[in-house]
């Protein structure tokens, strides 16, 4: 086998030939041995300027670099590479362009690609330990790989979006995620949930994109609503079922349950039953798998009229999002609203009056049957990404990881 064939077999370092190889045993207990390969440039090769890409034969100077490559033969692999700086007549002194090594990189492209691929499955700390690289080096490699792979945010053709918040740190610190409701692709992630925090997305969308936007589905977040109205006056705001029902659970069911428990404070067994039934009352009847829990819920509702009323009206409220004709939806709402007002349950009456002011956003669902259940799934995946890394100190990198995890459907 010729030296050229051996070089191609081992590495395929285009433009270079393998001049020498040396194996060094581990210098410390538990360490890995090292293989050092000396590469010399081929004199006959075409040299390309890394600035303009043109062929340049004149060499300004050379310097030796030590570069990491993929491990071979159970050893860390190091390359001694003589890099040429070309005397380009157009760009001045410029490094030679190499297909297998970036200009200032200390690792080969294939090692960087393998590092980035493994970062999809493991925390950075574990990847760094596996390749014997510094934590910051692995993070920089993965961030550069994601930036190159994802490229700039493409907002072409976006007409329907979903917006939601998620917790980014302890202490009520949040970020906002914006998703294309049609392609299920994460478009943008930014820290904060105030009006000025989401403004960069609409500025990025541009005047034409804001005019093209037709519908925005969200929870009843006043900051989101104000910014959408100010920036996209032609877009309809759609309120999501999940958040309205969750709000009903907090403001009505929880409040009525606590009030009823306080009313029965002298009857300890009955009070304990009501106090311990919070999650049972908040769950959908069809999502209660245990027969004993279904029996317990039935007995609880049969024994307490107020809890029964609030529970039934919660289930009925969900039907409002099933209508596709606004007139029928409005008729159903009037019926539901009348029952809530006549219930003589103050938390329920208060919620119904408040919800009436948001009816236009609920009825918009008839024209735009959108929801944020996709965002709830995305938020759960974000929690997994964050937990796997034990949190992120770099927002830009964290948000790149989120975009990469949700590229959308074609």
C-alpha cells in the first residue's frame, strides 16, 4: 500500500499526505493513549484562498498547528498540520481553504460533526468527557453547528402563529415561544413575556409579514394581545381552550372547593374528603383511569351541590370550542352564561362575567380552529432539554437547541 493510499484510508485529509505516526501511552492513570500523525502538504495541489476562493499558488508563510481528529484504535488522535497562509493578490495574506478543517479550528470538521450529533442525545458535560474536550469547546462546536444548520429565521409565508410562555428559571422568569401553527415549526424564542419582550419577533416579521398574518392563538395574556393589536391590526386573536379551562379550574373549582371545605370545618371527615379532591375535580372525567377514583368523584359530586354545578359547567364550557358556526356558538354561550349567573355561586358568576369580555376571542375559534396543545407539548420537551443540561446560562444557545428540536413538518 502506497503512502497516498494509506492517507486516503486513514483520513482523507485532502491536500496532505501522512508523513509520520507515533503512539504515546497514557501519561496518567485512567487516561487514554494518544496517536500523533504528522501531515505534510502536497506541493502539487491547487491552493484556494479562504477569502475569495480563487486559486493562489504563492505562499506567504506556513505554521504548524496541533489539531484534534476522531479517536482511532482506542486513542485520542492528534494531527500535526503545516498550514499555509497564501499571498492572495486580492485579499492579502489569507489562510488556505481546506474542506476538512475550518480556518481557525482546533478540531477537524468530522470530529465537530460527531460532537454535535452526540450533543443531541447527551449533556455537554458527558460529551466533553467522552471526547476528552473542554466543556466550553463542546458547547462552541455545537452552537456553531446549530447556527450553520438552522441559518437565519425564515418567516416567509407565515399566516397563523401560536404564542405561549414557559418558565426559563426559578423566580418567575419566563421566555416566549412562537410557533407556526401550520407547519408546527418553532419560529422564534425570546426571554420575557411582556409586550416589549415579544416586539423583536414582530419587527423581524417585517411590515409585509405583519400584514400577511391572519390569526394568532394565545392564552388571555394582555401583553401579547396589546402587541398583536398594535403591530398586526388585520390578525384575529384566538383564545385557546386549554388556558381558559385551566383558568376556570384555578378561579372557580379551587375557590369553591376551599370555601366548601371551610364551611365544613366542624365536620372533619367531610372536610378532609373535599380538601383531598383537588386533582380529582380538575381532571376530565374520561381521564380518570381508576374505578375507585371515578366512584369517589361521583359520590363527592352527589353530596355537594356547588361542586356538582361547577364541575358540570366546566365540562359544558368546553363544547363552546367545538362549534364552527359563530351564531350557534353565541347561542350556546348565552345559555351557559345564564346558567352560571343563576347558579348563585360567586366565584362562578365572577368568572363568567370576566370571560364575557373575552368572548370575541373565543368565537374567533369558529373561523380559525387553532389551539395551543402543540405548544404544551413543546413546553414539555423544552423542560426535558433544560433538565438534561441542568439549565442553560446562554440564552442564544438554549434557544437554538429549542429551534433545532422543532424543525416543523414539510
